[in-house]
């Protein structure tokens, strides 16, 4: 029928476009991971910035893999998602890697701010001295927080399966899907909390770094020589502003996703999906060009 033909065309188009975005993002983040791992083997150590970038690249690569597999199953083999525990595991890993990505990104923003900003406050100076020792603990805390949210998401996803087992066995997948969508609203609000908290960390980092840049520029107005600290400020500001723009788009997509959660084949749902799969690849590309080592390696292998 024409309706079934439209549904098939929509599903094929969505899967094709998202697959291109997902595999491009996987390649970009795999490049970051490979370059940093090779440097780790050669130097036997990584600095704090490289540790954060390595974990961020790993979490984004895994997030794209899980998200793409979930989308592929939901469009091509939707009935397999109702087989316990496929849906629950997919939701767990997606929530874990998504929030790991968010919090590690926030850690990177905070690291840039503390390492580069110049304030004479004693607490800030103490943070600047101790930040390298704090980075492993911040990354561990991000992982534990993401794991907690993943477990809660698994529990939320597990309840509709138990409640709707009879309906799915009788073939009422449409009704089961509607109940499942309504039941997923707590997980969306949980994701919203993660986005909002990490987004606030990015905003505060940008504000503090911008204020530090402004005060530093006032002090350097009489000095005509090139200042390395000013260059570091500007590079960090570009990175954090890119975080801010991408986080804003992601947060808007999350809110719109809650609005259009039951409208599986609307144009807005399609645009939200495209933006969400664009974020990990585009932002990682920005990070590559803001890091001299990664940029130089990329330019060497591109020809």
C-alpha cells in the first residue's frame, strides 16, 4: 500500500543518512584514539589533556556504535527490540556512553579553564596546581555517574517489558510501543538533568575564561610583543565556544525529542536524529584542529 511504501522509504532514507554520519563520526573519533594510543606507547605516558581526549574519543566511538545499532534494529528489525533483554541492554549502553561523553566533555572544558585562566584567587591557584592529579579522579567520577544513570535507564526500560509482555505476545506491538514511549519520559528527564548539569559546567568555564582573557588583554595593551598566554586563551576560547554551541543544539534536540517522542516518522524527528548524530563527529573534528599534534597527524595522512 502507499502508506507502507512511505514508511519503508522513510526508514531507508533515515538509516542511510544516519549510517553515513555515524561511520564518519566513528572514523574521526577512532583517529583520535589511535593517535593518542600510539603516542602513549611511544612516550609511556600521557598528559592530562590527552587522557581526557582519549576517554572522550572512546566514549563517542562506542556511543555512535550503540546508537547506530539501536536505530538499525528499530527500523529494520523492530521486533527484535522486544526480545528480553535486547532493548534493556541497548538503553543501558546508550545512556552510559552518552552521559560518559557529556561529563568527559565537561571535564575537558573545566580543565581548559583552570589550566589557562589567570586569577589570583588562592582557591583557583590551588586548583591550578592540583588539576593534573585531579583529572583521573574526575574521569573516574564521570564514569561512575554515567554507570549509575545507565543502571537507572536499564531499570526504567525493564518495567514496560514486564508490564507489556502479554500485549507483545499477542502481537499488539503498536499499543506496547505507545506505553513504552510514555514510560521512557523519566529517562528523558534523567538525560535532561545530565545535559543541564554538564551544560552549566561548560557555561561557567566559558564565562571564567572569557573574563580572564578580557583582564589579561587589558594588562597587555601596552605590550606590542606577541603573547603566548593570549594565544592559549584564544585557542581555549574557540574550543569552549564550540562546546557551547554544540551543547546548545544537543539540549534543544533533547527537549524536542521529548515533544516528538511518539511521532516516529515526522520531519522534526528526522531532523533531531540528524543533529544528534552530527554532534560527536563535528565536535571531535573541531578538537582535532585545535590540537597541534592531532592536526599535524591528520594533515599528513589525508593525501
